[in-house]
C-alpha cells in the first residue's frame, strides 16, 4: 500500500502540473476514467502495458514515476511561459480549484490595471472558497493610493470571519519596494507576471513554476516581506483602526473616514466580481 500511495500521489500531481484532466489521460491511454482515479487514489497501480505510455504523457522517466518511496511533498521541477490573454484565465481557475488549503498573493510591483475577463470567474471562485472556509488567503501589497486601499478594505469587511489576511508592506512610497508580483498555491505552484498596466494585456507572457527550488526561493521571499508588513486584519476579523491609520498616511482627511468606509462597503467592480483579491 505504501508504494501505491506514493505512486498515486505522484501521478496526480504530475497530471495537474501538465494541466490534464483525468478524462484526457484516460483517452490518451485508452482506459476508463475510473482507472485513472483508482491509480491516483492508490486503489491499484497501472498495468504494465500502460506504464511507459503514462510516463511519456506525464514527461517523466519510468523509474522515477514508479519509485515506491513515499514523498508527499514531491512535485516536479517545471517552468513554462503562459499567455496572459489565452491561457491565464483558465489556469488561475484550475490552480485555485485544486489548491488544498492556502493561497498567497504578493503585489509589490508598479500600479496596475487588469482586464476584467482575466479575473471575473477566478475572483468569484476565490470568494466562494473563502466564504465556505475551504481556503485561506494571505495577501501582501504596497498601497500607492486610497482607491486601492479602499478595495482591500471592502474585502476585509466582506470576508469578516473568513481566513482572509491582508498586510501593507509600506504605506505610499516611503520605502523602495522589492519589485515582484506573484501568486502562490499551497507553496507548490507559482505564477509570476500575471499583471500588467493596460487593458487588455495583449499576449504578455507570464511564468508558471513548480518544484523545490522555486518553493525555497518564494518561501524565503515571503518570510522577508511578511515580517516587515503591517497587518490590516487579524485572522479574518476587522479592527479597522490600522486601516484608518494607513488611510490617513495616504492623505485621507480624517473627516472623510466614514464616507471612505461607506463607499468601500458599497464598492463593486464592473464585471460583477468582488473587488480584487
């Protein structure tokens, strides 16, 4: 059983990294989709006649695929370019759907605008998973202006009691920002370059990354930035005093704080999705 479990985990993660559905694997190998599900759940291993073909499909050598050593954190090293317009929307949905517990966001680059078609379905999915408590979102960014802070305030209030954390790395532009924007899915898969200024982002490339070296880099980067940030809400609860202090630092007149919050509560993005996560 130990060997089957290790192999099943490996088959599933490789399939997900390659972006194949179980049906697509089944069709390629000419087996029933229930067989692929059984391999991944460790009910039984693929038959000998299917193993070499499966290894080729998943782009791994046969010995590595069927190594019986248990390694739950195992995931292959991959780096691939993605097209923002053609591939990013579906990839964001796919990665978020299979994220087991935690999604992290780093927004530390220049001000940005993102085309609605990239975000609508994806933001709705994140919102659903936050509200049903099946995912935790941790979010760090620089606040360049009050509008961006207001959108984050809307999320803080919207997801009261959910596992949604927001941190400000530095108010305004008082410090030099480490220029990086990234999405991290369970600290196993990463997206870089998902945002550009301009609507729409005309076929700009992004990076989809997996593997231990990327995990080591992003975890170290996250820990460094997170240690400097100011928490705006604690474990999904909203004590808005810190947000208010930040708003004042960004130039909000104190007498306008109430209207600032009221506007945030009624804030809506044109495509019907919640404000940007």
